[in-house]
C-alpha cells in the first residue's frame, strides 16, 4: 500500500513540475517572444515619423503645383456658401466670368501658400512620442493625420493665414472679390454681403491639405507598393 502511495506521489509531483515548466514556457512566449517578433519601440516611432514625413511631403507637393487645388475636385475651394446667392445673381446678370475668375484666384492663392506649411509639419512630426506612435499605429487608416491635425491645426492656421492673405493679394483674389461684390451691390434691391475672405480661404486650404495627407497615410497603411523603404515595410507590413 505504501509503495502504491509513493508511486502516486511521484507521478503527481512530476506532473506538477511539468505543468510549471509549461506555464513558464507559455509566459515567456506571451511576452519576450512576441515582442521579439515585431518592431521595437524605437523602430515603431521612427516608422510612423517617416510615414508622416513622406505623406506630408507628397501632400504639400501635390497641392502646391498649378491646379493642385483647382484641378482636384475633392479639395477645390468653391464659392463660400454665404455668397452663393451673389454668384448666382451675377451669373444671371452676365458676370459669370468674374465669378469664375474669383473662384480660380482663391485656389491659386492656396496653391501659392501651401509650400509654407512644410516646415510646420516637420516640427510637429519631430515632437511625436512613442506613446503617440503606438496609439496611432493601432488606429484607423487616418489616425496619424487626425492626431496631426488636432495637434497642429491652430498653429498652422496662425502661420498660414498671413501667407494666404499676401498670396491672395498677389494673385488678385481680393481684387476679384471686391469687384464681384461691387457689381452685385450695384444691382437694385440687392443687400450688402460680408465675408472674411482670408479666414475662409485659409480654413479651406488647410482642410484640403489635411485631406491629402490622409490620402497619403491610407496608401502607406493599405498599399504595400506605397511602402518605399525597408523601415515602412517593417512597421506597416502585416
């Protein structure tokens, strides 16, 4: 009887040791092995920063060229809603060319000002922490762009608006607007309309720019062909 009890005790003890060893092995696999299988913190942060650098550079280049805004229906700056009535009335009164010239001049101003945003994008990217990068990597197709917009929009607006204003003067947007409004107000029974044109064009310019950054981010996340460097392939390859 004692012999049988001793055998059972040995079997139980051996099983316990084996289970403990298996548990330790699983614990190790669940931590270090998984971590070793993917990019480390530094690689992840660097990969996201590189992705944003490429995305913002491409976006700025795309919108800065002639027709970058005007020729892209997704971001083209249209007549402000508040003066749609003005455009309609002037078109019917024979001034459609002036209306078209005004729309074109707003887009030309945005195209001229867009390159100024590049340095602000670079500074914002440099400030990204690993914690930011980790959350963004796990987010949606435009998580980085949304984070970027949230953190930099106000600063970009403050720096961008004077450039837009100056550019609009240079390309004749302000002059076109004043001429257009003057013709509208000369028509009998038409009310005066007011619009902060610099504010409107600046906001629309930034909206278009961030939209294009988002498109570039989507490409990098979802299209292997868009991952042009080994670092991006390591971080975004799934």
